[in-house]
C-alpha cells in the first residue's frame, strides 16, 4: 500500500461532504442561502458523535461539571448586561461600486511599502488563489515596476482613512469605492408576542454562555456542586456574520459547546493552564493530528477589557491557521454584570466560613460545526492501493457515523439472510449499515468514504466454519473471526 497523506484541499472535503451526504447547502432547491448549511444522514450522525464526545469528557466523566440546556430566546436585558447590545459589533466596509459588504478586519491589502499614491489592492485572503489574483491586479493598477519583495500585505484596518482613496476594493474595478468602516451589530433581532415594538424586541442568542451565567443560582440551589465547578451547555447560536467563507467554518446559525468553570479568585491562572491543556488533548484523543494543532495566546491588544488571559486552539486548515476554540479567563465580569442588572446576588457562599464571594470564570468555548469541519478535514486522505485510488475518512471510531458495515458476498446462497442476521445483532450495540449492492470492492470504497472503521463480510466459508471476514479501514487487513466473537473483536478494535 502506498500512502499519500497530503494536506487535503478544502474543495475535496466539500465535494466528499456533498457526495456522501455529510453537508448540503441549506434550501438548495431554491439556490441556497448564504452561510447556512444542512447536515445529511452521515453529517447528523457525525455531529451527534462530536457533541457526545464533548459531553462525555466535559460532563459525564467528571464529578465537577453539570449540564444545562437554556432557552435560545432570553430576556433582552441579558444582552444589555453581557455587553452584546452595546459592543457586539464588527467593523464593516461597503463597496459603492459592487454593493458588497465586507468585515474590515477580514480584508487584506497589497501595497508597496512607503510609496505614496501607489494603488493598494484589497482582497479576501482565502489562503489560496485570492492572493495570486490580487498580485495580478496589482501589476495592472501600479504603473511603476515594483520589485515583488517590496510588496507587503496588511489588513485594511491598518490603513489610515486618509489613504482609502487609493484602495481598490476586492470586487471593484477602480480605487476609492470603499466606505469608511462602520460598526454593525451581529445579533439577530425578532419580536416576542403579537405586537412588534421596541418593548417586544428580543434577540436570538449569539452565544450559549449567558444562559449559563443567568442560571448560576438555580444550579447551586439544586445540585451539590462545590467550588470549583463547571456548568456546560451545547446548543444553537446565531450571528449575522457578513464575511462568510470556508464552508461551515463561519455560519450565521451554528452550534456551540461552552463551559463556564467557576473557581476561587486567585486560582484562575492554574485552571486556565489546566483547561488549555485538557481542551487541546481532547482533539488529539479524538485522532486530530497534533502537528496541525496549536495554542495561540492572544496579544494584550486582542484581549477583552475584563479578560486576564485568552488563548485560541487553532488548527492548520487548508486556508491557514484558524481558531477552533477560545479559552478565556473572564474574571468575575459576567456574574458581576448580571448581578448589577438583575439586582440579584450571584455569589458563592462558603459553608464553613460563611464568607461570600463572586467566583472567577474560565471559559472553554468551542464551535460544534468547526470541530466537525476539523475532524473531516483532518481525517480526509487520498491514497493508492494496488494501483487504485481510494478516498478514506480516517475518523476516530467514536466519531465515525457508522461503526460497522455488514455485507453478503453474494446476493444468493443464503448470504443475505445470514448477513442480515449479523447486522441486526451488531446494530443493537454499534451504529451499523447493511449493503448488498454492487461488487464487494465498491462496497468497501463506499464505507471508506463514509469513515466506517470495520466491515464484516459473509461468504461461502461462513456456512462451513461460522466465520466472517473482518476488514480494517486503515490497515486494510482482513482476517476471519468467529461469528460469536464479532462483538468482542469490535470492542477490541474500537476501544469501547
Ligand atoms: P471569530 O473571531 O472567528 O469570529 P469569536 O472569537 O468571535 O470567533 P467566540 O465568540 O469566542 O468566537 O465563539 C467561540 C467559538 O464558537 C469559536 O471558537 C468558534 O469555534 C465558534 N464560532 C463562533 N462564531 C462562529 C460562526 N459564525 N460559525 C461557526 N462557528 C462559530
């Protein structure tokens, strides 16, 4: 077997995701709707598995974390207290020529260092062809001959407004069509009740975290948690993102998995270290390539005013290093804000000393869809086996949508009946598939693309010695095992 574990391009993953029913564009028969996606039969299973793996490690296997599931629509005061109504803004620029709108901090600009009046070419850096195209446009606009090592890339937000007149927008044909950046609130608004007025205005939550803070008292009053402890939540969040690209990386409707870990003031640094490492390890334990993962601490000017430290776990996607998860020390900011706005005490009372204090918080916040995309991209590989190309999703067995596929070698001689019998037994324990269509090689390929780690095949010999072949997705090893031993063998292979 010749392995070819190249960095996959995002397009191959998008195409596999569509072809095999992981991800579809939303409302596709109507032409789709920007940045919204649907998960198909395999995608929904993968998503459940990612969520289950997170819940298992963050809640089920811990004594110090409990879960909740809060409402998406919350009291509008929540978002005033959290600062989202006032501050949850991104700087946007409009292009007067193309009428497109861009997030200013997502626009890159090519310019020649220190040359005044030289045109600057704006582009959205996708880590691929966009920069090359921008360079071509640059030579078209710049009359002088500039050595390429003097061309630099900066962010639009670093260009003084007085120089905007020289910037050619990403989709414009001439300079000077971009407006100055304006702040744009990312929250979706709607109305609760029959009357649409300012009083009935509510928001779709832009993060799940606030549902945790507002339930702080409910949880401590109804459970036996003791500080330090965490409250975890998974669920949908909504952001009116303007620059959406890279498939499901940035969507307007997405899911988050967040946990607020409440600890004694002064122990923040220690728990911050702990959670950074634990969260990185989670991705590695689920098979993600450690070489493509890193922890990036935020620069002081990136930090929110209340944060004493934030790090992103980043993954090296085909489009470059990008944030998967943020781990933030949020001090006691959120509980204090909600205490002030609600007039309720949100404190921890020490039973022995009777002293009360507002706990500090460490927040690991992960996007479910981004985690899925990471596992898909990371697992994707194309390789050559005996002169044939195969596409494989080398997903960790915990994440694989289907764990086992059962095939009859032939559609006669009692093979289908026997295979059905085995399939029905196996699926009681592991999500399984049954397939009798097409030649056996093609059936294996289909399961390789779906990421199924094990295939069982019934053949003539099954009726002689009660054995089937067990084929391993990654090593391609095939060995005969007793029908009675199937579940034990699978448990051995999967580790659960
Ligand atoms: P970004 O800088 O990429 O906009 P953020 O720093 O605003 O993200 P957080 O508010 O920290 O993101 O959200 C926590 C996590 O939620 C992110 O690390 C990401 O995995 C996920 N997430 C945030 N926005 C989106 C989105 N629009 N689509 C998909 N996932 C998202």
